[in-house]
């Protein structure tokens, strides 16, 4: 079982460039989400999805887009990278939003640097 | 906005010592989870507590959920270097449209051999 797979693991972007962070899970989880983790700020929710075709904003959605065309995949798009988006990004999934009691499975993260 | 405060922020101890870390909020949560995160990796779920007053044990780790479901503690007995990591608590409220976990900022534990 691969769990939650994130690619790439590391990425350097120039200001203004765009890119997509990939996230795939093979556990048939309905709920998927994207977090960013910054020193002193903890984990902050960017976007989440409660099922295929349904997405919504979290705490810090500006500058990011998501889509959920399949149960397995939940890509995060940076439209025009800014230095403030330098962070470690984590994708997480769970059975369903009302079974969050069972916890999240996290990917191993993407470390993004915007110069 | 629901907030979870974790304390201490940093903790450095010697192998064999006991320790307790805390997770507190002014809000009530329907469940609370504890995760451990190692450098370069994502958080890994340790336990979920759902009932006020609940105590769960995982080998040398003991987790407690407060009676009022506003706070939780993690106690480690005879800490080992392998316990080193960032410990995160996260609260969830079922019902309504709150489809997310609220994370604390974590306690960074270092266990020295």
C-alpha cells in the first residue's frame, strides 16, 4: 500500500512561474486536503475536498487552485509563484469528512522554494 | 476561530526521563488526535481520543482527553532517542460545515542519549 504519494519532493521556482504539486492516494479516501507548514505557524489548511468534483477553501487559499476530478488525485496549482509561498506542502487524506475521527494519512511533503 | 495551544514549545531531555506535553483550547472538540512528525516526513497519527476523560495507552505513551473535551495531554515514560520528533495535537468538531482539523503548533521533543 503506497498510501499518499506526493511529487515532487523538492522544487525551486522563480517568482512568477507556475507549477502543480501532485498528490495521489490509493486508499479510496473521500476526503483530501492540502496544508502548508511554516516555522512558528504550524499546519495551515489551504484547500480541501470532501469527494470527487467538490472542493472548498481553507484558511490560506490565496494564490492556490485545486481540482478533484477523481477520488485518487488532488493536485495543487500555484498560478504565479511568490516568495511568500516558500514552504513545505503536505497532502492528507481520510475516509470521509465525518470520519475524521479516524485521522489523516499524510504524504511525505513537497519542499518548495520560490526565489 | 478554534485555537489549540501546545506547551511547551520545545523540550530537551535525557534518555530515561519522563515528560508530559499539553494541548489546550477554550473550545470543545468532538475528538482530538495526536501526531508525531519526524524531520523530512509528514505527520503520523498516534492516537484519537473521542470521549471526555478517556485515557489511551500506546506502549510508553499515555494520552488523556480532558473531561470537558477542551484539552489533552501526552505523557511519555522512560523516553528514548527514538521518541524525538514534533508532536502535534489536532482537534475536530463533527457537525455543521466544519470539514477540517485544527492543528496546534506542536512540541518539539529532543531525547538525548
